[in-house]
């Protein structure tokens, strides 16, 4: 179930990494997560990409860099550069076209 959709998403995310010229894992692993009474899928690929950058010798803070990568990927995938990722919030929300941080 969902294998075709996940394969399509994997291709889209990999292509976004390539366009952004950010190194990424060879395989993107999708993890089922509960969302408001239904199941969805998530991935830690931004964190994995940040860890790859750290392993190659870049002096970075992996969690902070993962947040940057996640924001860049979201903007690339959603087609704009105005994606908000609130690093102070445990629940990360991506909002397009909003300058405010509404909850």
C-alpha cells in the first residue's frame, strides 16, 4: 500500500536535493506516523543529509543544519522561498506565503 506514491515522493525529494546541490543519502526511508486519526509518512532525510555534511568534515551543528535543509527542501518542493519552519516549536509547520507565525 502506498508504494507507488512513496516511490514518486522519493524521486521528487531526491530531485529537490540535486537541484539544491545538497548531498543526500542514497536511499530515503519513509516511516509511518499517526496524523489526526490517520496514518501518514515522514522521513528524517534532512537530518541524515546534515549528518553526511558533518561526516565529510564540515564544521556544522547537525540539528540546526537539518532545520535549514528541511526549510530549503520544503521551499523547493512547494515552489517558493517563503516557507516558514519554526525551529522553536516542537511541531514544525510549513506555511507558504505567510509572514506571520500563526498557530
